[in-house]
């Protein structure tokens, strides 16, 4: 997955120019700095070489493996599950003390 942080990007276009697979296009989306953001339009062509990530002078790009994304999703799912468990425990405790 490719993410471009709109708050960090300064619109220098280095990522567009250096990507060997021509994944990026200039988008028509402006950020707060008033620059047009790059858009990873052809993300399916990305080879995960990380060149754009390394070239970006403002560390605005993050390229992650799909497996890493799955792991993050799993961690989030675990956290959600823990939160649900805690809420259930609190409810059970309240019901017990209310009686
Ligand atoms: S990781 Fe490589 S192939 Fe993918 S968008 Fe960046 S420069 Fe292009
Ligand atoms: S290299 Fe970084 S700062 Fe430059 S346009 Fe790309 S994302 Fe924005």
C-alpha cells in the first residue's frame, strides 16, 4: 500500500519523476501548502522498491507490503476485541454489584 501524507508533501514531484514504474500522477488535489499532491494511480504496477519513499525529502511517502497491512489490520482487530471484552467485563461486574 502506498500512502502520501498530505500534510508533509511539498509538491516537489521527485516521487513522480523517480518512480521507475510510473506509478504516480500529479493529482488535482491541493494540500494546505497549496501544492498539488502526487497520486499513486497505477499502484498495481508498484514493485515495492521503496525508491519514492527514499527520495522524498519530507518523508511524506510510506510504502508497505500487503502482508504488513494485514498484520496492522490484525493488531487493530485484536485491540477491538480486547475493548469489547473489557466493556463486557465491566457490564458483568456492574450487573453483579447491582444485585
Ligand atoms: S515503491 Fe518503487 S515502484 Fe512503487 S511507487 Fe515507489 S518508486 Fe514506484
Ligand atoms: S517526493 Fe515527497 S514531497 Fe515531493 S511530491 Fe513526492 S510526496 Fe510530495
